[in-house]
C-alpha cells in the first residue's frame, strides 16, 4: 500500500486531501521517503505533521439546536453521533465545522486554531448541552472556569444494575488502558478523577442516575460507572450490549450546565431536553423483568 493511503486508510490519521496542508513528513527506517512509496511489513514508519488551521478544516452548513446565543457564546444541544471537533476518522460533520458556518467570523477570529471556539467537549455518542465561545477573550474566560472547577455539570445515564448506594462519590484515578489504546481505565498513577452520583429511579435490572463530574477526564463517567459494576447502557467500550434494550447509542445525556458568561456577575444554568432515543431506552428499561 502507498504510504499516503496507509496514513489515511489504515492509520486513519487524516484524509489524503489534507496531507499537503499538514506538511507531512514520512521516514521509513529513519530515512525520509516520498508519499508514493509503498510501505512493507517489518518497516518502522515515523510520521510528523502540523495541525490543520481552521481554514483548512472548513465551515459546513450543519443544522444546530441552539439553546442560547449572544455576542460572546453559543450554547448548543449536541445530538448523539456528532463529533465536537475534527479528529482521526471524523473529518466532516463536526460541531466545530457547524459553528464556523453559523458564526462566519469564527475562523478569522481564532486564526490557526483547529478547534475554533471549543471550550470543552462531549464524547461522540453523548448528547446534551455544550458551550462554545465566539472570540478568544470569551474562550479564555470560560476555559478558566472549567479549569478552576467552578462550573457545574449534570448528566443523566441509564446504567446496568445499580450503584451500591442511593448517593455517593467515585474517587478513582484514570489513565490510558495499557491493553486497549481506545479505552481508559482506573490505573495507579493516573489523573485524579471525581464523580458524584445520585440514584433517580431503580428498575429491576437497570437504574436511572444523575452524574456530576467534578473533574473533566476523558471517558470519566463511563469509566467510573463501569468501575462501580454498573456500566452505562449502550457503551461499546465499557459494556456488553444488552439485546433486551435494543440500545441504539450510549445512554448518556448532558442535561444541565451552570456557568458564568463573560461580563455577567452571576452564573446561568442551561438545560438540554432529553432526546427521544434516550427516553425510549429508559421506557424499555422500566418494563424489563
């Protein structure tokens, strides 16, 4: 296979069309080679590249469910299945590209930033409220609140089984799973992670819980619930499929975000309505024996 195809199709680093804009350099066994060269079994391939600019990513006319908007921010109810910003395997149809179309000046204001306006993120299959900045000053102010943990986030999740108590906290460090590159796990020496939970409704084999992450680690809620022995329904990485529920996606929804907007003294709370597919999973869970 040609090296340019190997990078885009096998490694899924980025599409072939972006290779020139990313200043890609490939070395095979330490020697720089052309992208047309074919890669062979047993060779060591080293790839270096630059991150794309906002202009290289490009705006897309994507319909957004906007909950609130002013001159500084946009608050959106992200659907399940939408990636927040372009990354390996998901180069189009992202929230960032939809924002660039909705806010025409976004790319210009953020210049070379490949994630213009993105303050925080939700996993692809997680739905719910997410806030984005319209200019760098707003981004800095919002990001500082996430870093200082002064924001408050509430998620709803349908989990298998039930937590050990009606309310509680999970204080377990999280890091890369050494056996699975796409997973995270509770590991010694990982980054500290803290989640508060509260049981809302118990069913015979499932539970509706409210989750409040006090830290923002990748896959935090998914890893913590799995560590409690009650993984989130529909999670392809941390849970086995439950055919009785006919789950169509991860049953995790960011229902509320409380944050102070730029130039305002008091925080606001934004709420994202519960999507129909989440409600359907909840109804089915409530009827199982």
